[in-house]
């Protein structure tokens, strides 16, 4: 399959490597001549390196869009109109309205649009999902997720839309429920007009979750905790570890006791998530498998992002419909 990679930034570089490892015939597009020169040095045919992505569309079957979020709607729309399948890095688009337009365009063209919610393909997620489906911790009571660390802020969207959104989609995937209401706090400490610190309380049915994202905490934090009736799952996406802590509170007479019954390290090793994600996209394009993350998933995650922003501005809980 011939795939056009649009965008050769830091994450686009990883996409190029993985697409070539998967055996795709790769075209690349970027408005920066130095980035195109870099791609050629990596082995891309100079005839397949173009400044205008539209010039490559007649030669490819699918497009991998790794550009700033505010360009996704226009690029995806053009590619779908040309009859090409699209992989779109998260966030799907800059707004829910644009996301719905892309979803409609995909349906109209009869083409795959897969959203790059990469946590779904992480071996940690597979371990969490397996434990939840097996009932290892009983009914889920609540969960927390943190995506934080001292790093250069993204310039196209705020930290909620670029980082917290990982957990908005992840919890929907793990709990198999859509978000129902959102309360959030956001701050713009750097004065850029977009949030750089956020804390959101998101309900998935009756399961509350607390999601934290920021650019200021020292180190790198990609962790989550899922608490159930009979224990908890503690996961770290950075170290690829999942620990099952078993225990529950028991009432004896008028007193409560915390009964700790041990812990277990769950296997959480597997192939590189990006490789699994793009392989799934190629399989969906070829009709070998269903689309694992359709556009509607991206729209739903964006709906939580927009509800969080509205909640932060108005100081109230937002109900999702």
C-alpha cells in the first residue's frame, strides 16, 4: 500500500520510520525544504518528497496526517474528497464541529478515518483491559490519570486537548462508556491564550475520573490508577508496568478494617504502540480488519475537551448529551 505522510515534525519522524518498517510505499509532504531533505537522507525517493501534499494524492491509497490540529480538517477533507483513507493524529480536529464534518466526509466517501489515540494500542492498556474484563478488582469505583511533565508547550492547542485527551479516550475505551458530565479547572500561566495546566473531573456513567495535565511538574508522568471494590490497578505508561493491588475494606462490628491481600505484577509487554496502531490502520484500509478507532471516537474525546473548557470558564458542571 502506498501511504502519504503529511508532516515531518518530531512525531512525523517516528511515523516515517514505522511506515517503512511495515513495508508501506511511503510518500512524504512538508512545507519545509530542510525536512524534505532530511526524509530523502532517510531513504525516501526524492520523487516522492513533495512540498504540496495534494501533488501526491493521485499516487497513494492512504494518507497519514501528522500536522498541527488546526490543519486537520482541511487536509483530511481534501484527502477524503480524493477518495483516500486517512489516519489523523489526535486530536482529530481543532473543534467538535470540525470533527463531525470529517466524520460525515468519511461516511460519504466510504473511506477509513482512524484517529491516533495511541494509548489504546499500548500493552499497559491491554493489561488493564484484561484485568477489568476478568473482574479482578470488582466493580470500578473511580480512576485517576496524569499526563504531565516539564516540557516545551505545544503551540496549536492547549494541554487539555493535547495531553489530557489521552485519558478522556482511554477511560471511555476501558470502561466501555461515554463521558456524561465534566467539571474542570484550567490555567494559562504562560499567558499564551491556551491552557497549560488543567484538572478535569469526568464521569463515565457512574464512574468518576480525575485527569491532570500540565507542562510544569518535574519529570515525566504518564500514569493512572483504577480503584475497584476489591483492589486497584496502578499503571505507568512510561515504564510499561501494571500492578494489581488486592484488598478491600471490611466492617467488623462498628469498625472498618483495611484488608490487604497482596499484589501482583501483570505482564504489560508487547510491540511498539505506534507500530500496532499504524498496522491496524493499514489492515482497516485493506479491509482485513475493522477500523479500531473511528472518527466518532475522536469526536467524543473532543466533546470532553470542549466541555472542560466551558466548565473552566463558567465554573459549573457541564452535562454531555
